[in-house]
């Protein structure tokens, strides 16, 4: 499968002596040491990754780890210091302003942490902004904006101003604004961190549901490990500007690369966040029997636990139509939970 | 995260202390002390008149040359005269349009408009106010003022908004522009008139140009600030959708900065209003001219009618421009009361359409049948009553029952015990070299070498221009007025900061006082205090009071509630809390208040030259009245600018000193 987003050897160094700072960093010097010696701040340190079509790639890190800088470099909202980035076949480093603008108009969109909505524009005009910038006629862009608003559940709010909406609704507007331009790649920069926990959960569920339908390529930034587990196809754990581990949620949980990653996994309510499908094995030759317990692919592991504890049969993970996708085995689940408890 | 750039260790930490120790500063301080000692030992008194640099003569010569060449020289035939004609035609055109409408459009429009932006009472008052202007037969003059102002505001915005955008776009340009705007705002409006009189003679065009320049700073500044304060997240979002810079500016930045730009427009309008009135001195015509003429004749009644018409116009313009600025905000609403907000908007749109349609209909019908003169049968003058009151006040309030209480003894007291001794101390008591030495020391202590040196040079220049004694006279009046203002304003501000109810009570009064153009304030004051130095000082106090109360209140309110509670929890009395916690914490803000008061007072003291205030003001007034005095007036104008600059920098330096060090 062709990667949609390719990033290799990406560096972002704030300061003047960037070459010296990169050499020090390559020799394994820490952030403080580099800052003391060169006055530079290494925000992103030699990051390499690919994101495939339809994949949700989550970058998880604490504040100051460089994740926001990373996503801004990948979208070239800020200029990276070194490195190669490619989005939908366009090499960003060489892209002229016009080419970059064209790419942004047609291929990518971003949802921001503090929504980045325009308070002077009605909700519908916010959502239609990307289309307006592209030169789409008023009626057409409004029609499209209203359609997208109804997909995110904001029917009837089109003529309000963003400030009149709750935080969760505002971020739905932010999401609708990004979806309205039908981008191939969606960047999410901690979109739910400003929301309170219950709303945040709703929004996560909604995003999962939407993604099942839309199958976009997503680069998602978060500081919330549970959120990463819930949404990700693959997770990158970021620390001090570098990726410490990249893997599926299951890999991260079962084979944490170091103590830093392990510290996160220990606090994660695994059964509540991991989807059942993340631990399933292919059905293969096994003949699925009628009476076996079943669960759906979006359900969490927790929903399968009662069956797994009471019966010695695998649980069948089905898609929305009821077709079996895979089997959930007791041993696998037990191994993950055991790792988590250690 | 991109903002987490490391703070340079040691940067900004106690730089002033380091500067104070530089050999340069020590040398300058020693020289200043030497000047003070020498001055007193030699007891030289005021700046020697024989040293006069004599700028007046060359200026007068230039003036004569300009007058002689007004019809022949290319500077006039090619550049200035066409410009004059164009500007004059613009004003005339606007005036003709304003006059075309039937008279009743104005009260109806103002009434409905104010009802819409400020409520029913404001609407009713607006309606009555406009009718009152017509009743006192000031309709035509009102149009003249309005037309001049309209053109001036239009030109200020036309130049100011692009300048603001340029300043936002280009930091280097902003670096040049901002100090220029600062300097422009420290100059009393009056002074602006002199160079344009020199160049254009008297008339509406120099008045227009002076007004445009005087009114320019707020809209430039607030456009710049507004654009700079547009949240980065909004700009980033716009860029992320592939907007070009121009699209981001047009669709996001300017609309987001709209409230700031409109606030700037409001301030610019008010400055233009006050300047157009003052510009009556150079023949701008209109209502200002009526006030001026009546004041020269000491006809308080006539002056009041014109003055009140000006105040009515000023208030209506202020409320309108402010109303427009807040209109959009109200419609958008805050929080989640979405449906309420929506119905409000819908109602707004309906009333706006309704008002527009009604006004248009009335205007059209009335215009066609040319009802454009205010009907004579509605005329009614109240000037005689005002004159009666004035006469009564003079007879009865000047010295109430010969008891030594009244406005007369009060003004005598201020003159004898405050102004005269201070003036004598400044102009002859302290020898001029000592005065310069003290100025240098003040500058050194307040900011550093540059300011000390600057003050020294500025003071010397004042002497060199032959303006030493007049400047000291003006300085003495300014200092007395500042002291009186602060003595009244600070307690009021403290009270306002402690009691919301008191604040609500005085707010409208202060708001009203602040809307009155400076020149008009002199009218009621001369009713009570005759002419001389005192009415100028009293008018200055009234003029500067609102700003002083406002800044004191603001400064004290900024003291965080936790600090209050902490002080109280240690058992501090209210007085202890005020003296040991609130006032020190609010000190920088209070110093800003002092700065504002000084600037406002100085502007007023200069205008008070008209009513016998003497000092530099009288020279400038003379320059505008008699063409042979332009040279002297020019010198006085420069002295005023220098004085304003010294006082402004000094107080701002002190304010900065008082600010707590920035967080590490």
C-alpha cells in the first residue's frame, strides 16, 4: 500500500547554530546540554514515519515533547529545519507557495486544539471557509457546508455564531470545517484536550464512527494515552522531540520499548479502551459455530470479558453486518491484561 | 510549543542599575550638580534675553514671502492652491448634501438611531438635542462644523487604516511610526494650527489639514494593535485551508480586528470634533466660530448656546460611533444562550430596515418639497437666561455675602498662594542653569542618560527661543492644575474602586465631561471665574478629572483579589491595606494617570490663553489672531511641544521605574 504521508529525518531546531545542535543531538546529547552549548532548542529530533491511506496514526506525547511542532512541520505551517516530507506525492520541502497552497486547498485539512474558529463568521461560513478560499460560489459552498454540518450532528446551528455554541459543538464545527474540503489527509492537533472528559469521550466515539465511514488518512496528536489507544491504528510515543516507539496499540501495550512507555501503559484502562478487534486473530481455518459469543469490531475489550471469563471458547468479532472478522482468544487477552497489571 | 524559546539568562534583569553606573551617566550627573551649584552661587535668575536665538524674525519673513507669492510661485500654483481648492470643494459639496435634506430628518434619524444603539431614553434625548440646536438658530453653523468634520474624519480613516496595516505588516515601519504617533499625541491640538496657518493662511483648508493630522493617531494605532492581536490560531487555520495572505487579511484579520478599528474610529472622530472647534481660531467657521466670537465679547449666553450645540453633536457622534462598534458584538453574543441571541439579531435587522426605510421616505418627500430650513416659528433662544444667571452668579457667588467664601476668594487664593509663588520660584527663584541641572538629574533618575541629556537640551532650547519666562509661567499653571486635579481625582478613584455603586454613579458624569470638547469647557468656567489665569486652571482640572479618576480606579481594581484577601487576613485595616498594599501595587498605573493628567492639563492651559491665561498659550493665540505675531507664536508652539515632551517622558520614565520586574 502506498503511503500518503511520508516523513523522514525531520528536524526542527529553534535557534541559530542549527548544524552544531544537530550534531550534538546525533551524538546523544540531551535537550539542556544542547541548549547550554548552542542556545538552540531541538523541538523535533530526527523523526521518520509513514502513514498509509485510511490509517489513523496517533502521535502521543506529554507537553513539550514536540508533537505540536511536528504536526506543524508536516503541514509546513512552520518550516522544518532539516528533513524530507511528502504528502500525496508532493515533496513539501521543494513546494512553492502556490503548490503548497494548492495542496492545502485540495488534499489536507487540520482540526485545532483551541478550535481556531472565526468568531466574526457564522457557523456555516466557518465551515465553508476552505471552499470560499478556493473560490467556490456562495450557494454551492453553503449547501456543502450544511451537508457536512448535518454529518457532525449540527443541523440547525448553521446561522449561529461559534461563541454561542458549547465547546464540544465548537469542535464539531472545527471538524466539519476540515471535512468540508474533502481532504485526503486530516491533521488533528489535540482536538479534544480543551473539552471536559465526558464530551471528550463522545467526540472520540463520534470520530471512530465517522472514520469507519469516511476512511480518511489521519494524523492525530494527543497527550492522552487512553485517547491514543482508542483511536489509533498505530501509535508513536514521542519524548524530547524523538519517537521512542512506534507500533500498534497492542504492540505498545504488550511490548513497551522502555520504562517511559511502560509507565503510560500501566495507567491505561486497557479493557475499556482497546477495541476488541485489536487483539483478534484471523478466523483462518477455524469453523465458527452458531452458538459462540459474539461482539462487534468497535466494541471494547471489556464487552467481551464476561464471555472470555466464563467460557473456554473464543469470542467472534463481527462487523456491522454480522460477518465474522476474527476471533478473540482468552490467552491473548490474558497476556495483555497481565502485562498491564505488572 | 514553538514559543518555548529560552529566555536569555540575565537579559532584562536590572539593566537600569547597570546603566546608572556607566561613566557617562556619572559624568552627566556631576555636570548637572555643578550647574545647579553654579546657578545658585552666581544667582543668574531667568534665562538671559540677550541670548535669544531669534527664530521669530525669519519665520515672519517666511510668512511675508509666502503671502506675497501666494498667487505666483509654483509651490502655490502647482501644488497648494489646487489642493486647497479640492479640499474646499469637498467640504462645500458635503455641506450642500447635508443641507439638501429636510430639517426634520436629523432629529428623527438621531432619535431612532440612538434608541436603537443605546435605548429609549438616549433616543428621546438625542431627538430633543438636535431640535435644540435648530431652535437656537445654529442649524447652518452646525452643518459647517459637521461637513468639515466629516471630510476630516474621512481623510483620517483613508490615511490611517492603511498606515495601521502597514505598521502591522512591517515592524521596521512600526518602529518609526509608533514614536512619531506618541510625539503627535503629546502635542496640544492648538499647536498643530500654527504651521498650517503659516503655509495656507487662515481658512477652512489649514483647519482641515490640522484636524486630519491631529485625529490620525488613534485609528492608526488601534488598527495596528487590532491586527496584531488577532489570535494566531485563527490565522493558522486560515493558512491551513490554503488561503493567500490577501485572503487571510480580508476574510480573517480585518474582520477580527474590526472592534479595535471601530474603537479607533470613535476616538478619531472625537479628536476631530474637538479640533474642528478649536480651529475656529483660524477661521474654520461653524459652531466653534460662534463660541469664539461670544467669548471675545464675554457674552456667556451666546457662547453657551453654541457650546451646548457642540456638546450635543459631540455626544451624539460619540454614542453613534461607539454603538456601531458594539453592535456586531451584541448580535453575536457570548455563551450558549444561542436562541435568545438569534432572536435579538433578527429583531435588530428588522428595526434597522424599518428605520432606514422610514428615514429614506421622509427624507425624499421633504427634500423634494425642500423643507431644508429649520422653521422660524420653532426658534427660541435661552442666551438671555444664561446671561441673567451669569450676572447673578457674578454678583452673588463671587463673594457670598462678603464672607470671603466664593469663587472670587477661591481664585484669589489659588493665585496668591499657589500660582504666583510657584511661577516666581520657577522663573526667577531657581536660576536657569540650576533648573536645567535639575531637569537633567530628573531625567537621569527616571530613565537614564538619554532622557537626562534630552531634557537638558530641550530646556536650553526653550531658553534660547526666548520663551523661558513664558514657559515657566505655563509650567507653574500646569503644575498647580495637576496638583488640584490629583487632589480631587485620587480620592474619587479610590472610592470608585471600592464601591461599584459609587462607580456607577460617577461614571456617566465623567463620561459626559470627557465628551465635551476642551474649548467649550471654558464657557461655564468663565461664567463663575471671570477671565485670567484661574478659569484656565479650573477648566484644566475639569478637563483632566475624568481620565485621572478612571486610571486611579483602573489601577486599584487591577490589584488581584487574592492580594486583598491576604492583606485583610493579616488583620490590616482598610487604610493600612490601601496605603501599604493597594497604592504601591497600583503605583505604575497611578503614574500613568499623572502622565495623562499633565498632558490634558497642558493642552487646556494653552487654550486658556484665550481667556487671559497668559504664558505660552497667549502667544499662540496671538499668532492665530494677528498675522504679525506668527513668528512669536511659532516659537511659543515649539516651546509647548518641548515642554510637553519633557513632562511626558519624565512621567512615563517614572511609571516604568515603578513597574515590578517582569517574571523570570
